[in-house]
């Protein structure tokens, strides 16, 4: 499969994981039905796309990209969508996560089987 298509599927997995995590915040401990259903559906779609990428991308690399970008995106959703604060240390840490994902993608020979 084309590497661009695999990365597109990984990006879709990350987007649906972030949507699911955002719905979890709104579900209020699973007491609200619609956000809970959205969360479950989004996580199912996210894991489908993630599992598809694991056919070619090693699990450690895929998970590092998935979790790193997921952390950054959900932090932005928390900041803009839920009014959560990010201090300097949080921003620095998020920057280091982004740097790690960039290093993996640009310099690692482990990206594909």
C-alpha cells in the first residue's frame, strides 16, 4: 500500500480518537447517552484505521505517532473547546512531543516493515 495512504489512515485514526476523547469529556461519566454513543463509535473507527496501518507501520512507531499527535490535539481541544489552561511547562512538553514525532518520521528507518 502507498505510504501516503497509510499515513492518511493513521491521521484518520488520530482524528477519530480525539473526537472520541472529546465526547468522553462531554459524556460526564457515561451519564449522557448521545456523547457516550459518539465516543464508542469514534473509538471503534479509530482502532479500525489504526489496525489497518499496522499491516505496514511497526506498532511502536504507529503508536508513538498516534499517542503523540493525539496528546497534542486533545490538549488543543481542551484549551479551545473546554477552557482548560496550558502553562509554559505544558506547552514546552507538547512542543517536545511534536519534535519527537517529527524526528521519528524524518530520520527513523523503522517507519515501515
